[in-house]
C-alpha cells in the first residue's frame, strides 16, 4: 500500500511472508531501504553469501532511488516489498506514478541514469501496472 504518510511504516512482520515497508519519497529513504533489505535477507537466508546479500541491497537501492527521483512527488510515499525463498529474492517497489522506467544509453557526461543498466547486469527486472501507479521489481538469484 502506498499512501501520503510522512513517516516509515512496517506493514508485515512474519518471516515466512513477504516483508513490506512504506517510506516517504525523500532521498534519505534509500538508506533506510538498504538497511531494511540487508537485515531481512540475513534473517531469512542466514547462510547467504555476501555477494548475494550485496546484490539484493544494490537492487533495492537502485529501485528505491529511481522511485524517489521519478515515481514520487512531494508528499508521496513508496512501498518496498521483499520476499526470499530458496535462494531467490524478489524486490518490489511500488510508487504512485504510472510512467515506466526506461533504459538509457550509457553516458560518461551524465551523473545519473545508470540504475537500470546496473540492474540489467545484476538480475532480472521488470515493471507491472498497479492501481494508482506501478510496481518495478527485480529478482536476484543466489549463485
């Protein structure tokens, strides 16, 4: 659920279910999302390799950062949802803007615009329509 709340809310708590966190659409939320993802995966997959955990944290960071930059307006929130099962973690970020992310060509002169290129090399990702917005997701598989 995405709402226009001002703070962070955790929506689910059982480890056998996906975990969801609602964050304000502000740059500081990316750090909280990374911490949330790292803690969640380390609890649900305690034997996971550092590379697997780092890939999930990176995917989470890229999706949340893109959502903050391009998928929210002042006062909006976004929802981060994580689900891990047998060495596969799905990261979903839902925001209220329907505009779909697009892969940009590489540029050495632009500061941003590399997030989806990073995701392309890291995992499988996509976009689903959602009521009142979209869900951008990534699936990271342990190697």
